[in-house]
C-alpha cells in the first residue's frame, strides 16, 4: 500500500507540474514500465517522453518537477535508464545524421541513432566506426554514457574517439562540451550514466573501412599475456581481437584476431554489412541446447567453437562491426535469461584473476556460456574511468533463472567476483545488475566523490537520477 501511495502521489505531482501543457513527445501508453533486454528489474515510471530535438529535451527538463532518467536501446541491465516514479526520456527518436565530413573522417549524429544506422551512412563512403561494441544495436549516446568499448586493438573506450558532445543541463541550458570547452562536463558525461546532463548530439572520429582476415590460435593460459603483446598489440595489421575462455575450466584461451589484408584478398563474405531482420533460430536453438542438455559444455568446447572459428574468413570491417545482438537472444526469457558482467584487471594480475574467477564460477555452478577477453589502454578522458591503467577486460556471458532465489544466488557470487577483482586492483563495469554493495562501489570507483561534487554544481536539485545512482551516488 505504501509503495502504491508513493507512486500515486508522484504521478499526481507530475500531472500538476504539467498542467500548463505538456512538452511535445509524450508517450501516452497504458503501461509505464521501462524494461531492459534481460527482462529483469523493470522500473515503473511516472511519464515517458520521446523527444526529437535538444530543445524538446530542454522543455521537459524545465517543466518536469521530479527526477529524470535517460535511456536509449535499453541494453543496460539494472535500472540505469530509469528511476522509480520519475520521467524517462526515451532518446530513440533522436536518430538524425547531423553531418558527415568524409575527408576529415568525422561525423556528428543525434544521440539516439543506433550504430547500425550510422554504418549505412559510413559504408557508402568507405568509412567505418572507429570504436564501438561488438554489436550494432546500441545507440551512440548510450554507448558514450557507459563509455563502452569493443574488440578494437589499442583503442580503449569510446571516449577516446569522442570529439564533442551537445549536452542539455538540468536547468534546460544547451551547451557544447569537448576537451577544451566545458571540459569537466565532457569528462563526466562520458561514462557518467546520465548523472550530470542529457547527451543529445555526439561528434566522433571515424576510421577507414578495410578488409580483414580472421586468425585463430590456441594459447596456453600462462602465456597469453606474452602472446597478446607480441602477436596482437605489436602487430600494426591487428584491427580486432578477443580471446575466448570456455567452461567449465576456463583454462584454454582461444585467440581470435582480425588482421587487415589488401583489397586484392578474395572475400569469403561478399556482403558489406550484416543484413537487417535476419532469422537467428538456429543460433537460439544451439544456445538452448548447450545450456540445457547433458554434455553441453563438452559439445561447445570440442565441436561448436571449432566450427565457428575454424573456417577461413575474409570480410569487410563494417560487416564484422554490424553484428546483430539478436543472434544472442534466447527464444524466451520467461524462466531463464542471458546476462553479462564485466571485470577490468591490470595486465600484471591477469593469470591470478583468471584462476580465481574460474574457481568462483565453478564452485557456484554458474551456467557460463563464455568469457571473452579484450584489452584496453588507460582511460585519460572519463571522470569515472574503468581503466586506471592498461587492463584486460573479462566479459562473462551467462544464463540465470528469473525467479527471486536465483537472483539472490547470482547476487552472492557476483559480490564474490567483485571482491576478487578489487583484490587484483581492478574494477567492475557498471551497466549490469546492481549486485555490488555500496562499499564495493566506493572501493572500485573512488572518483565518485569528484562526480558528486560536480553534480552538486551542475545539478544542485538532483534532477538527473536512475536506479544506479539512486543506489550508489
């Protein structure tokens, strides 16, 4: 009753604040619930607004009396895009190309554009995104807000490729931010999860679209760091790289590197981009089989993974960068769901962390499909960096049941992994389920104090919030 009463009062207050006329873009649906890709931790909100311009965003911020959260593709997994009984700004209709300067290899887009839509513009002029996630479904602004990264060798987080941002502040003012102008806001917006401003436009560096060829190599675990530095990081032809650790032992790295080749090299994949709307029924069936049937781990390790990576592959960079996250989607999320976690570990602690991580996963019988290893140099841009020095990232992709007891169990072993990464002087990534304690958050991100101080100045009423910052900031 108390929760229902608070929701009713929040809605009544919101209605009173908008009595003089709502800004354009109000989402008038019966269901006011903001979900995410996992189907877990949906947030009931008071209003959903769908702005199409920075001025509409400003109008909402000036007229809304309560808390405001910002969302794009809704791939964050713990309420980072919504706040209870608040206003949700759905940015997905802000998807316009502002300009493209091919000769300068730069582009400016509205923050709600998805990477796949941007790739349509870039591919026609022989260009590619310089840094993005492995899948193209995310919005550009959302990627900047979480300071995402991908498999790009030597690039680090996306913040390294951001030239400028258009931001809307809590008072409705619209500002241009870069390394030289409003630099504090620029750093806080990149990887700031909407704490200080709404990102409405993003200006990015671009790269050339090139032909790439896959090279696969099995590497002993205790020699992987040496292998990566000598054969990947030092190789000027290395464009993309990740290494797979497969269950149940997580002790046999399979290194997958995409190397630039000449335009004369014959393509094994003629398509320039992954086609939209493809069916991934076979992939969904395989994921179900290896996680539900007896012997699934053995089949995955000895049969499926060699089949997926063993055959020759030469393609365009844009094709490999335009993968659709639908290939990872289960047929249903009613009783189980597929979730990510990620941990960042200094190079010197690689081996020790892998072994401790594997032990935690084995003891807790975590149904892990894969751990993907990437690498990133130190982040000198974001106010809240996940890479204080050169790090290896460990992306854990696992299956969990949806009922409360299963969620509680995941929370327990997740906190064990967070403790492990802290012992190894590393950090955990924030776009996922909010299982870490506040003490763990403070230990992982001591820069949060600087973010709080800046937020006090830029957003003194605390208008910008979400479930992540309501819990930790």
